[in-house]
C-alpha cells in the first residue's frame, strides 16, 4: 500500500513595518493619508492583519487585503496610537506602532480665525517654505 507524504511550507511573520514610517506620523486636519502595513513577503500562510486607532479596531475600514488604510486627519485623534498587527501559524502577533500628530490648519489671533497653507518650493537643491494666510 503506497503512502503519501504531504509537506506544507510555512514561514512565520517576523517583520512588520509601516509606510510611511514616521513616528510621530504628522497629518493635517481634514486631509487624508494612506498608511501601509508591510509584512515579510515570504510569510506563509497569508497573515491576518489587524488595525487599531487607539483602542478601537478599525480593520473594517482597511483595503480589501487589509494591508493599507486611509486616515483622515481628525483633531480628536491627535496623540492616539495607530497599530498594525500581523500573525499567522498560530504564533504570537507582531505589532508596529506609531503616534498620530494631527496638526490644525488654522489659528485664532486677535479674535480672527486665520487659515494657513504651507507651500514648498525646491530650487537648486534648496527648499523654500511659504506660509499663506487668509
């Protein structure tokens, strides 16, 4: 009677990182940024990825394959942590964390609300920053 041996190649999650990797991650209030959770590409089986903003599971708002998420700068999220966790093969979860720095687009001076826009211009390897108030 012949015997068949089935081998399954598995590779654990051992590296998880965020792109962009800034910590803190600065985002302007009201603007959007895509954050990617990058797991070692040879992980088998495909890892389960979970996203948290503070203590809230936000995985349901992630892309179809859960590897990226779109965040909108919200003042209430300032100083909250953004976590991406990945696991496979019933091994402990690997997590990467960054802190959100949500910056406001306006300030109040002498009772008037001013909105500002920051423009960068690079000329001859020099960057000039312009702040426009209106």
